[in-house]
């Protein structure tokens, strides 16, 4: 078994890595924003790609079952969940499949419910396709985000709400929802005839021995009323292949999604993306274990540093994902622009703007991606500490 050196990482500056785009992140700024990692992908991915490249021809591939079987294998091995390969299919990434879901299972003017703060494209895919947004705002209670079930029940009773999207593990709060929470969500949606779409893209990155629970594994009723969206991109740093997948247990849902996929010209798989995904899901257990262990340690070091050296910022401890949601409201900035400018111009770090996850819910917050070698994460935090000290001195 290979031991990966995540402390060494990979130097991505000067490559085509979007995270280090010089128009966004000049050389004197450290980036901790877009959600990919600064780690090498598994050796098996590189080997599979080289083998495929050496064939010397790159025309249209036909579809066999190897792609779907690798995903079913991963969910069985990692999450003890049985999937039917017949009801799994390709998507270029998670968001297009979510758009197909919106187009197929709701009509223009209908409503789609999101739990906020949440990944920015969720908002856009609803608005840009003529649907109305409904927000179930999560509440920060004693340093942990909790679901407001009273508000959720009230909003799901609106007959115009046709779909609820759940992000689990949750981006940006880092919550890994409990079985009890998922059961409440599922039962409320069933009671109100609301379809559930579940983004499980961060499912493999869960800390402190917590259990990730696939939504479809809870009950047959939930499985038959849901679509799940996945991508190996976060765990294995393969986002650039634009190869993701979705699955369901319901043939009627599957057929409708396939109709929408064909209508939207979402067919046609990426030959290298296929190879990357299958390599990750067929051979990636050891890599995933090592990566999560490393990230768990980095998270602990980062949280401890912030608590001890930058007490003016409250770091929400993530149960999962490699992002820390930073509550910067006590820094005293009157506008979000002032906070963003402070991070970029004074601390010389590039973070995600909290208001993109929810204008109200994210005000005063920033998202920090800690999936980099620890010495780089600590350098970024030291820059932040220095800038905050300077701010305090006036």
C-alpha cells in the first residue's frame, strides 16, 4: 500500500489550476477558495489515463456497465449501501443533473426549497430556470448549524414547492447530518409530495469517526422519492474531468431523468473522465482513508490556531468537507466588501465570499478551504492573524 505525502502536495501555481488563476490570485496572495485540493490524485488515476492515452485514438466511446458498476461498488464498500447499476448514469458534473431534475419534476413558477447557507450554484440553477426559491435557513446554535424543522414543515406544506435539495455533507457549514435529521426531512417531504435531490459530493470526507448516511439507504420510501448526485472530484482531486453521476432507485424517476438528459444534450461521456472515475471508485479506498486522516488533522490544527491566535474570528468546526466557515462579524466591518477587501488586500489570502452562499445568512462570513499542505494552511492563518492584529491597532 502506497503512503501518500500530503504534506508535500503539488505545486499548482503556474499551471492551468483555476484556484491559482493569476487574474484572480496574484503571486503575493495565497488561495483558499475554490473547492478542490492541492494534493496529487491517486496513482491509479494517472496509470489509467496513461494507458488510455497510449491507445492513440479518442473517438466516441460506447457505453458499457463498467462506469455504473464502479459507482455501485464504491457505495457498497464505503457506505454499505446497495445501488442498482441500471439506475445510475453520467452527468458532466453535479449541477447539470440538478438542472435536469428541476426541469423534469417542476414547472416554471413552481418553487424549489434550499437549506441555507448553501453552495452558490444551487441558488442560480433554480432562478435561471424560471423557478422560485424558498429558503429554510439553518441556525447557528452554540457553534453548530441546526435545521429549523418548524420552518421547514411550514414551507413544505406550500403546494407550489415541488423539490427540496439537500446538501449532505453540507457546504459551507460542514455539517454531516444525523440519521434522525435525515429521517425528519424525508418524512416531511413524503407527507407533502415533495421530491428530494441529495448532493452527496462530500460524502467521503467525514471527520472524527462520524458516520455518513446515504439518504437512499434509510428506507425504501426515501429511496423511491429521491435522486442522489455524486462526483469523485472532492475526494480525489479530479474535478477537471467534468465527470460526475446521479442515481435513483425508482425506474420512473430514472426514465424521466434520462428523457431530460437527452433533451438537454447531456449525453456523451468523456473517455478520460470515465477512466478517472472508475479508477477512483475501484481502487481508491487507501487514498481516501489517508486523505481524510490528513484533513482531519489539518482541521484540528487550523481550528486550534484560530481559537488561540485569532479569537476575534469564530471558526465553525466542520464535521465533514475540507472547508471552514469563518464567522468574521466581530471584526466590525459594516459591509461585506470591506471584509472581502480586508482578506485580499491586508491578509493576502483569497477566500470565498460568504454572501454568495446566502445574502443574509452569509453576511460577515467567509469560507476557507484547508485542503492544502499544512505549512501552507498555517502560513495563510498567520497572515490572517497579522492582519487582524494590525486592524485592532487601528
